[in-house]
């Protein structure tokens, strides 16, 4: 199962303070451990929200809002996607992350089963359409 | 309240399971180096696990659980050797070894990565029957319990337990050295390791909808083992080839069955459901494999074929000439009538049915394929495409007789009927 680990932003990340050499080295070592254990799918750090943009959709249309965004606790400064055997395992891995004063949030990536029957009729239709198309191509 | 205590204990056990998944292989690998016996090393590791199960629910998980488990296991090792009343000298040797290990593990837990590699090569040693290699690998390196291995492979737990016991005994009596093979031996032994990993993957991949989730989880276990191996042997092209092959195949997992559990052919799959992250990983692993070797091996070639499909945004974008050429390469490296048949299909897609028919005709005399329903299926399709409907009907009928899948049989009968109808209307 896949989990997304969200690293919350704070004043430092939002003001564009880059990690120190030592912090980078520690994080590099941690990431290497994740890769060697075969659990790391991807992981990236994000630039401050001042370089970001928001899109807000509503009945009136879509509004584009440039960063920075004020509520830094709600913002994300980086993420991982890990593939592990359980929720507890991702927690155990992340306990080993070299963070000092940070909050992270771990969320499971939804798989097809999680959508349940809601997705099925439409899916079935989509599959049927695709098969028809490819049958036509084959002729 | 009793209830909340139970929940806490269960939670603690789940956490211990997770720690075990992360730590057990490293723990066992280090212990084998010290006690020189896979069976004993695993028992000691199990003892440490039992101690964790007893203590952690009340004491909490220690900050360095790996070191904690190692300390307990080492204490048990010393007890064991005392109990065995070993010769004083031997005992000291072992104790000394244990001290050095403690240092090594506490200072730099990852400084002896070779231990893990040694353990993989030992678990997959050719002296063991294939089924035992699989069971031992999942247990020692995947951190699975005997019960989990049994559930995953749909065999009784006692059977797996017996396989593991026998395997450990064989390793002990044949005195398999705890080492990473070198030189010519390496490629043979690596072949055995890769075979085991791919077998585990395929067992998971063949699981059908509604089966115990332990079965499809084998795919993830195999990919994880493959990635660990790639980290330990970063100069071995076929390790990356196998990782690429597994990742590219697994990328289609969501798209390859209907909600009712019926398989969907590759060309008919909804490509929007293919896992792009895994495709990216797989393509990167393939690039690494190709970079490491000018002469791609069978896993790399199969991964390259899978990559042709992964790169095609739509079925009609598929690079069939390249797939046909890759199958040609694969047939040269590992000659097999099944590979030849696949090559014929690729040739038919690249150059038309006329070019492919002689290849399939040549396989007609192949004893290995005489009961293989896909040979007449493919031949029937090709014959129908060149307008030889009467012969196509015969082939589809024969294929219908050979297949064991009811749904497939119905499809083949329908194809036979259609060919018959077209044969009678010139």
C-alpha cells in the first residue's frame, strides 16, 4: 500500500531558508535508507508558496490567486510517496526521519477498492467503450 | 478498561510487525555471520521478537528498535552457547565476535551491507529445491511468517514449515558457506536469486480477484526484494532488468481486470489507469540495466518489451517492429517456443499476418506447444486475417478444446463459428 507523507511548512520554509549542509546530509542518508529498503517511490521538497499559485473553482468561474499564502500551517513544504506493508510501517520509517521541529502528516493513497461500487458502473462503461474501439481498430 | 488495553496491545503488535518488516532481514543476516547457522540465527531473531512482543506493549517501542532486537538476540546467542557447553576457546571466539558485531551494529548499522547480500544468496542457494528457496526468502528476507507464506501460496502451513525446516537443515549439513559468490559462480547464483524473486512476483500476479490479499501482496514483496537487491548489487544489469520488468508489469495491475475479475488484454486496457509512478521507476531501472550491459539478458529484454507498451500512449502507438526485434533477441538468449510464438504475434502486428504465418507454422511440430491453446489461437487469428477461414475454424476449435478457461472457450467457439460462416460465404 502507498502512503503520502506531507511535510508541513513553517516560517522558515516559507521565508525560503534553505536547509543547512548538515541537514541536507542527514536527509540524504535517510532517503538512501528508504531507497535501499525498497520502500521509496518518490520524494521532493517544495519551494515557498510565494512561488506557488492557487486556482479556485466556483459557479462564477475560476479565479487564479498568486502566492504567497498566509496560513503557513496549512501549507506543504515537501512530500514522499512510500510503498510499505502497513500504516504502522510508514510510521516506523518516518520516526527515523531527521526532523527536529516539524510536523508531518501521513495519508494513505486511495486504491481502486477504496472507491467501492461508486466507481463501477461508469468504469464498466468506459471499459466497454475502450474494448469496442480496439475491436474496431483490429478490423 | 479491559477493552482499551486490548486495543493498545493489538496496536503494539501491529507496530512490532512493522518494525519486524524493517529490521528482521538485517538482524538475521548479522546473526548468521556470528553464529554461522541460518536455523539458529532465525531462532535467535524469533526469541528477540517474542521478547519485544512481551515488553513493548508496556514499555513502548525503543528509540532504536533494531539495536534493541540485536542486543536481545546476542544475549540469547551467548546463553545458547553456554548451554551447549561449548569448548572454552570456541566460546571466547564467539563472544569476541558478538562484541565486534555489537560495535559494528551500534556505530554504523549499515556498514555491513554484505551480510544482507550473503543472506539472499544463502536463502536462494541452488542446493535447495525451488519451493524451499521461495519460502525461505520470504521468511528470512521478506519478514513474512510461515502462516503468511502458506496463505500466499495456497498451501497448508505445515507444508511450508516443513520446507523451511528441511531447507535450514540442508544448508547446515551441506555446509553452504555464508558468502557472496564471485567470478563465474556469481552469474549462476545470481540467476537463482532472480528466479526466486520473479517466481514470487508471478505468484502474486496470477492471483485473481476475491482471493486472500496475501497473494497479490506477493507482487509488492517481490518488488521490494528486487529493489533491495538493486541497492546491494548496483553493478548487476539483470537485477535492474528484473526490477524494471516487475515495476512495468505491476504498473498495469489496476487496468488488467474488470470489476468482475475477468482479465483484460493488454491492447484493450484503459491506459489512464496504468500507474505512471511505477512506469517512471521501471523505465529508470531499465535505463540503468541497459547502461550497465551492452548485451542485455533475458530480464532486461523482457523489461524492454514491457517498456514499449508502457511508452505507447495508445495501443496504435505501440512500436511493434521494436517488440518483434526484442523477441528475436530474447529467443536468441533464451530459446523457447513460447518466446517464438510471442515473436510471431509481434511480427504480425509489425508486418502483417503473411509475414507471421511461416513463423507459427514452424512451431506446429514443437512438442512443448502441442497442448498449448495459444498456438492454435494465434494461428487461427492469422489465418482469418489472410482469408483462410476454413483452416481458421479448425484452429479455433482445437484451441477451444485445449483451453481450461471456460470464458476463453466460449470466445474461441464464437470465433470458430464466425470463421465457419465466412468460409461458407465466398
